[in-house]
C-alpha cells in the first residue's frame, strides 16, 4: 500500500485538541474544568441569524447557489465596508469559512517552491495551507518590538526571488495585536514594489476594542482580504466566510470554487444575510463590549500572577502570555494546569517555532465568572508549586 504523500509529514495536528480531549474526558468523570483554550465565541448564533436559517429551510433553500455565493449576500457584504474601503460586489467571493478562502487564494497564487511570508507566532493552518499547495511558508519570528506583526523592514529582510506573497492577520491569532493603519499603508506599497501579493486576514475585525477597525482595502484594491462570519458574527458551525479579490483574480477564484467546493452552504448564506440586520447588529455590539470587559479583567489578572504580556491585545479574544517565570516547557505546563488546576489553556507549540515553549495562549471566550474562577485556580496552583 502506498505511504502517505510527503506533504503529510509537514501537516501538524492542533495540539489544543489534545488539551480539549483530555479536558472533556475529565469532565466526563465529574471534574470541573475552566475552558480558556477554545478559539471560538462562547455565545450561540444570534436569534435573528438562527431564525433566518430556519426560515430558509422552510422555504426550501436547499439547492446550489452560484459558486461565488448568493448575489444578494455579496452585495450586502460589499456594502458593509465603509465608503473609502468599499469593494465592488463582483470582487466579493463567499466561501466555506475563511479556511475555504485561504485555499482558493493559495491555489490561485502558488506554484511549487513559491514562498509566502507569515508572522511567527501565527495561526497554524496558514502555513499548512501553503504546504498543501507545494509552497514554502516562511515563518518570520516576531515579538513585542513589532507588536508581534510583520512590518516593512522584516518583509524586505526575508524577501527572496521565490517570494510571491505576504500574509498578515490583523487582529492576529494568537496575540490579538493589530497592524497600525500607517504601517499597513507602508506594507501595501512595499509588497507592490517587490512584485508580490498581499493577503490580509481580517476575520477578527469586528472584535477590536480601543480603536476603529480599518480595512486594508482603504489603501488598495489590489490585495486579497479574508473575512468570516465565524468570530464577530458568532457563526462558527455554519462554515461561511468571504474573500475580496483583486479584479484580475476573480475569474480564477470562481473556477477554483466551482471545482473544489461547487458552492458555499446555501442555508448558511441565507442565515448570514440576517447578520447585517439592525437587531442582530445591536446584539453583536453588545457581545463585543462583553469581550472587551473580559479582556480588561484577564489581562491585568494574568500579569499580576507573573505572566509577561508586553503588548496589550487590541482585538480578537486571546492573550498570548510569556510563561518563562514558571516553566521552560509550555506544553508540559499546559497539561499540568489542566490536571492539577482544572484550567485548560493552549500551549505555544500550536502557533509556530519562535519560542513556543515559553508561551501559552489564554482565550477569554468564556464568561467573566469562569475567567475569574480560572485565575483563582491558577493562582492556587502557582502558590503551591
């Protein structure tokens, strides 16, 4: 029997799923676990979204849509951008989650051996999607000095004759940091000058707390933008997202979508239409304020415990914490916190190669009361060590 394809040696599992599986097994025995590892909103989809999905079923909306999505949804998504960043609806492509968007982009751009620059630490699937299409993900180490983001200097330093694209995430997973608008404008100009393509992941754009979200589309229409209904809109299980493509790539993306996915979920698209309604919008804004309240509690609480967090996360729902004061093996330490304190967190190994053993990711996609209990448990554990 043929062995697995060579690429499979480079596709790593989510280590957080090990943590989650252990946590669920412990809960099955009656143990109380505080979940600070899961990267999805703890809120269910808003009522208006759910009702739209139910109504779609009743109306028989169960057939294929066009490969790039419902025209009315593409129109509404385009209209959701401010006027100075608004794309033409024809450039909006509805996808099976942001993951589907990334697959379409990399399938369109990458030839074997092509390089894509990404920040390390960063979301692990990004580098795996590059490898899936026989490209090379170049993980560029970043730290507090650059807000855990790529900047123009890092891009120029790591650019080679094989580089074809740069992928940014703003806000990012796991750090929650944002690329400043002025720096984003410089990056746009630099990548264009170097002859590459800029891809910007904006899936946490609705969850920015201390400033207004500004899309990269404000600076150029010649970039790829990824977004999703999963995080801000609370529709993780519906699996629907979108990308905004430069005009010259839309036809290629359409052809790829036809062949890879046929179309996004019809039901999810009709539900997503309701996400832009006024009532749902008010509910999503209420939830954003709750996430901010949680961040504003957890960040100083972790610092007080002794975790080093040099940059305040401006968005998403994560805190990426340096745990060197307590351990030189964050993977082992994560399981110790789970087993002895009943708190589940994500070890840094999931997010790249730059000092992962020194970091943990804490998710605040949990109630404030549970976060407070989690901090109490961690404090008790650390005091006993």
